[in-house]
C-alpha cells in the first residue's frame, strides 16, 4: 500500500506529498487493543517500528528487574544435568543478585528488540514471497512491533503468576484452564500456548491484512495462529 502511494506519483513524474501523519505515539498503545484495524490502516502509508519496539523492550527489562533473583537461579539450575547441579548451585549462590537480574534484563531487552526484526522476515517471506501480498517489509515490522505491546502486557501479568508460583516457566496459557490434565505431551503443549501470543497473532493478522488490500483478516490471522501452534508443539517436545 505504501509503495502504491509513492508509485502513483512517480508514474506522473511528480514528487509524492509527505505521507499522512501517524496516530500519536501513546494513542497507538491503546489502539492496538481497542482499534487495531484503524491503527494499522493509518500506519500502512507511514509505518514506524523502532520507538514502539524500544518501549516494549524497556518494559520487558523492567519486569525482569522486579522478579526476584532466586527465580532466575532456580531456572538456571534446572537446565543443568543433575550430577552437576549441586556444585553449580553452590557457585551460583555466591554470586550477587545483580548479576542474575542484570543478565536477565539485558538478555530480555535484546531479544525483545530483535524479535520484530526476525519475525517480520518470516512473515514477509510467507505473505509476500509465497502468498503474493503487496505489502512491504516496513509494514510487516511495523505491525509486529506494535503487537509487542500485547505481549508486554502478557509479560507483566505472567510476572504475577511467576511470583506466586515461584516458577519462571509458568504463564497464562490455554493450559491454565485445564489444570486437571495428567502430565504429558498434550498438557505441555497447552501450557506452551500462551494466551497473549495468540491474541497478538490475531491482531497481527488484522494489521497485515490492512497492509495488503484484498486480503482477508481471517486467513492471515489463521496463518499466524498456526505459527504459534507449531512453536508450542516444538516447545512441548523439550
């Protein structure tokens, strides 16, 4: 859509006028939840991603700071083979809390900031190269970055769950509604289906459909939800 805006003027040999203004930055934060269609239609002609992605990364890092260092220590020990866990745990226990929190904050901020860049490459390949949409990479990364606001809210709410359970792996997921299921692959799969990632996939479907005229939201969101499901299937296996 943004390319059509520019090319229509280029074909006439004229300079295109400035793109329409974006919705105000903080106004966009609630539009992601309340008016995603209107938001992404407005951003399609003038996409932007870095400021919102940076805000999401900073929020995520701040949430990591709130969580106690013991949770990060326990999570790190759980990844260590049992025969080595005792010695490593003793060594880690002597490290200052700031090391665990600082590592968690830095890692979370970096991963959160890079996530829209990487995921947008995947969506661009699927929807533009394979399906033939007319959207641009800038539009894709704009949509993905803005849906990060939803996952940031999910990270904040999940932090309360993790504080109460004392387990960093606990999140609000589809499996939250099925606590009676026996342990096994299916239960792990449902626990890996994060509710906020599913919500973000639906909103991203709205945004990517808005950037590609003629495409339906349902089919676009369906592909993105399928990506979340495949990711959960893989996570449940490990």
